[in-house]
C-alpha cells in the first residue's frame, strides 16, 4: 500500500495503516519506485493462471509504503483505512484514485481558496472557519481505474484547498509601493495644471524635490510599519509627507486657497490608496473605478486649456 506525499516533513504523528482491522507496519520512502521494486513479488492470484506483476507510476517519489504480504486475492478481507496527521501552512491537495472519491474538509481558516480541477459541491466560509465537500467519479478524471504496464501517470486531476494569507503589513507595503508611481504622477499633474491655469512658474528643481519627498515616503512607511503596524504607520507617514510637500509648495504657490486645494488633493490621493490596500477582494474594482474618476476629473478641469498658445490661459 502506497501513500504518496510531496513533503514528508508535514507528518505530525506516526501514521496508522489498517487493512481488515489489522494494523500494518509502515516505512517512509524518498524513492517510492525503488521501494516498490524491492518489495515486489510475483504473485499467483487464484483467478489467473500466469504470474501477474503490478507496478505504478506515482505523482511524487516521496511518501509512505506498507508491505501487505498478500499471497492471493482471498487475503484481502475488510476495509482499508489510513490515519495520518499532517501539518502545513500552504495547501492540501487530493488525487481521486477511487471509483468514487468523497472528500470532506473543514478547518479554522477564514481565507480558503478551493482550487484545482474540481470545485466543491458545496462549501461554507465564515469569519472563523470553512467547510467543503467534493464528490469525484472515476468518469471525471483523466486516468483509468486499473491498467497494466509502468507508464500510467496519476496526475491532472488534483483538487483541494489553499490557505490564503490575509493581507499583512508587508503585503500592504508592497501594494502601496506598486501605487507609488501613480501617486507621483497624479501629484505632478496637479501641480502642472495649477502652473498652466494660474500662470505660476514652477522650477524643475522644485518638481524634483517634491518627487524625492514622495519617494522617501515609502521607505518611511516601511520602517514605521515594522515598529507600530501598517495602519498607524500609513497615517503617520502620509501626514508627514503631505505636510512637508504642502509647506514647500506654499513657497511658490503663494496663494492660500491654492495651497489648501493642493493639500486636499494629496489627502484624497493617499486616502484613496489606503482604502484600496485594505480591501481583500475588491481592491482591483475600487482601484479601477477610482482611477477612472480621477482621470475624468483631470480631463474636465483641463478641457478649456489652450495648449498651443505661448501663454496658456483659461477661457
């Protein structure tokens, strides 16, 4: 009897193989093919006149093997069961080798992903745990129930569950960094629109300093998140960066309403990114809608700009 297991480190306790109510001795193997060859015997089954040699091609070379020492078909009598305690942190997969494979899974995890070739017949996911049930027939899979020869591959019909890790502070930081270019571009576009509509000259060096401040923001966010957590770090880093950029912008905008407007725009940008990052399932949808609205607003406010005049003014 062979139990194929991709990582033997996941075994948490001694496995128990039972055939016909009798416990069988088990051994781990890192080369199931070699273990099978060493323990294989030419058996004379009662319904065959010629010796029958049985072999298989496993999906993975690692697993548990248990010699059965059967001498005839009559030796098998009763049910077969395998008790195996596994530990892991990523996924659990099954290959439906039975004529009818029934799998019932449940666990204290609120972010499961049911993947593979087959989806569950029914599933329940709550804030604390999950449960799912599969029923796979031998007609549903790409390999036969029995075969002769050595080249049958038991694969292509995996199914199971992957334990998704909720968005943690490092994933949030990575997400924030991915939106970094967007924040910088939107900030520069806002400054550029102010420059051409209000005829305020902004020096390229001033653009560069603001860009540097926006880039340093992400290093500040990551270092703070390691000490106080992501949410608090985001607020602190955003407030510090917005205050710094707004204070510097007041030196060349020289208009209190414009400074307030620019500060408000930065606040909206950073708040928008924060809302997207916190979302587990709707970040792409909210991000797409938000970006569409931002581009629409920029198109609206720049629609009357005469770009080809030497001095751009608003009509």
